[in-house]
C-alpha cells in the first residue's frame, strides 16, 4: 500500500507530520533520547522561556488525580540569554522544525523576547504562552480578548517569525480566538490546563505549594476538543489541539474537529515514546480509511 502523506502546513511552515510535544513536557536530553528520536516529530519545542530568570512555584509542584495530573510548576526559567546561549543551539541541531515558547509579564517583555529570538535565528515558529493558569502574580492574558489582541499585534510587529497564540479554554474562547486572528496570529494553540486543586486529608491543607494548579491529562480532552471544534468555525487560521492526547485515536479526534496539528503533553510523562506511536497510529488509520494525506482529515467532522 502506498505511503500516506503526513505533512501539514502550520503558519506557512511545512511540518513532516502533525505531532508536537507540548511545551515543558519533554526534556530533549540524553536520558530521553533513547526513547524517542526528535527528528521523527513534526517539531520540537522548548520549556517556556521568560525574559529574566525565574525560580517557579514552591513545592510540591505536581500531584496525580484519578484522571490526570495537576501541576503548578510556575514557569521556572533560566532567562532568555541562557536559553539563547545554551538550549537553542542544541534544539536547532535536530532535523525537524523548531517552535520557541515564550512568556512575558508585559507586552514589552513579549516583544523583547521575540526580537531576541529573531536576531539569533533558527526558530521556525514562536508560540506565545498567553494561558498559563498557575503563575503566582501573573496575568492570564488569554482571559481578555483585548489583552490578546494587543500582545499579538505588537509581537507581530517585532518579528518576521510566524506567531502562534496559545489560548486558555475560557468561556469566551471564540471571541479571544477571533481577536488573536484579527491581530495577525498565524495560528492558535488550544488550549492550556484547567484550574484545579487537591487537598491532603492528612495535613488538611492544599497539596500543592501554590494552592492550585492546572489539570491536564485524559480528563480535559472532551472539553478542549469542544473548544477546538467551536473555534474552527470562527477562524480561518490553523489550530493546534492540545489537551489529553494519550494515543493516536485522540489525535485523530482533534484533527477531525479542526486541528491541523496536535501537541502531546502529560502522556509523555507516562510513556516517553508515546509520540512515535501517535504518529504511526495516524498513518495506519489514514491507510485503513483510504486517505492519501492527513490534510484531508482536518475539520472533516464539520461536513
């Protein structure tokens, strides 16, 4: 049987397949490379970087639930200069696309980050983390369509690199998504984790050092899938679906709902080679169903 075409176009950039790790969920160090060849992925991505160094939230930072994981990492970062000097050269050596995830605490910080990355080069797409729900004093940009419009518009003016806006699954996500598109976003990433908490019944206190965190894993897939489906009918730019992908079937659901690509997060912590099985599963599904390209699947659930 002829090999199917797994390539997709995201932000005007061609990816060899639609599978990307979610930011912060896969360490591309020697210990992990024995499980997975990053060259086989559609793209690699860094743990979100901030302008200045950050320690992140106090421990404990993660706890399991019956249906997923709650994390309150808080974006620990060595800062943009260390990222450029040490991490970026390593990531650029992989034979695949490179997405740089950035987070700022002001529009100016987002722009400075984008400008520095543009100066260095070698990055294919910038992902704006507008949706992290567990920063101690940070603004969740993606809750406000005007904030999203402003930051996307200014970052687009500061760089020629294509820009993806990572949104939160808020009640007005359609309006926020439209605002991001109007501001010039080249793609949307939907969505981040959901605010959640766990209480330790022995200590009678919240389990996480930050009190609350973000729920990820299988529990969030149906909600985020609906968000992708809904936003797809409101915008004309590509969507990356992220939330609860644990196997190829989940990825196919996202694509049918309207996602051009998917990001795999929590599942990487359980099975560090899961993204390869997702890629292989999508390919087998396309062959079985008689499709010649994964692009034929995008949004098919709407027809």
